[in-house]
C-alpha cells in the first residue's frame, strides 16, 4: 500500500497516473495547497520542501518527496516502465530530467504570468510564453521520430503529459505541434490517465483539442 499526498496539479497527477498504470494499491491524502495545507507540520515531516506530491510506502516505511524521485522509485519497485540498463534506461532518465529541469519549471512560470497575472509583467509573459513554445517544439521534434518520448512507453511520458494537459493555460495551440497532439490524445485515452487525472478530486474533464 502506498500513501499518496497530492493535489490537482500536473506534478500531483504524475504520481496518481503512474500508480493507476502500475495497478498498485494506494490511499489518497488530499493536500489543499490553495488553503496552505502544504505548510502543516505533519505534511512537512514527509515533504520538507512543502510541495506535493509525496508518498510513504508502507512496505518498509520509505517516505519520498519530489515527483521525479517518486516516479523513479515506483518504477524500480515494480520493474515496470523503466528499462533495467543500457541506453534505453538513460533515454528515459534523459527525458525525465528534461521534464523536471525545463518543461515543468518553465511551464509553471507561464501559468503564473499568462493565466494568473496577465498584463502585469509583459516581459515575463513574453519570456515564459516564448519558452513554452520552444519546449513544445523540442517535444514535437522528438515525437516526430518516436511514438513515445524515450522510444518505449515509460515514466518519461507520464511525467511530461500532465504539464501538456494545461496547454490552454500556456496559450499553446496544439495544432502547431501535431506530433505532441497525437501523443497527448493517445495517452489521454488510456484508462490509467482517465482515472489518475481526477485524483484527489474531479475538477474538469481532460482537455482535448478540437479536431480543427
């Protein structure tokens, strides 16, 4: 049994989607970050950086924060969605690190300035809006040559997809990135995504771009 502390954010959805994909039993503990619950002492004992998601694996008591580390841990624990060795393993790690170091942080800034504070910082909107477009271009070129980002379906796809699901927040038109769109829509049809997206609660349907 895995205890999962999470909220309805891209980073939180990474872990719930993976848990669903792996078929692991898990108990959900909502952490309402809009109400400041991430600063509560009990949660800080598990996640010292006061960020969701975090887990405790009851089999041994392992506690982990940081979504990338959690994905890596669960994949290794089950022997799924992460190759055991060789180039294939490093391709997954390469794109997981791309997500953690580039895509997530930059798109998070795009959310802050483009969705929540429009008109307040034109330079920041231009900078992070432009970086969002650049990152989608990187991903689109990769997916032009591969069905999944690291070749085979892996935790790299699961890490990247929830951030793409907020393409509207980033003012990104997926029609400009047809390979990303193909990949995104295909994964959105998987039952694990349809379940994991709505943890810890339903907020909205998975956004799907219109056919035109």
